[in-house]
């Protein structure tokens, strides 16, 4: 893969490597891409947490209990074995409680 950077970005990359923060331009770019992936994962987690907080505020929750967790785990294993994908958003009806 060949990537063409703007002059300002190219200079930044070269200077950052020259200062010793990275051993090569490739290492810097790999680290930048890894950080982008991490941020994307964090954004997904933030969205899920926001959805969960909204559901709590609306009272759309299922009380935690050992029985509930056992049932949810069994349902998750059953879904996995049957190849059923996990929905983006779970609802109480998704569990056979």
C-alpha cells in the first residue's frame, strides 16, 4: 500500500520519527491506525452506554438475579450455537425469563 500525505502531514511524520518517538514512519502510521480503531470501539461503547442509561431512565430494565444471569447465559449459548446474531439492542423479550 502506498499512501501520499500532504506536505504538512509528511513533515510532521518525519519530524516525529526524527525526535525518536517512533523507529519508523510505518510504526507511526500503524500506531495512528490502531488508535483510530480504539476510538471507534470507544465510540461504540459510549453509544451502548448511552442507550443503557436511557433505558434505565425509562424503567426498561430487568432486575438482576442469579436466576436471570443463568437464564441469559443459557439463552446466549443457545443463540450462539444456532448461529443467531446478537441484536444491536436487547430487549427484555429477548430473554426467556
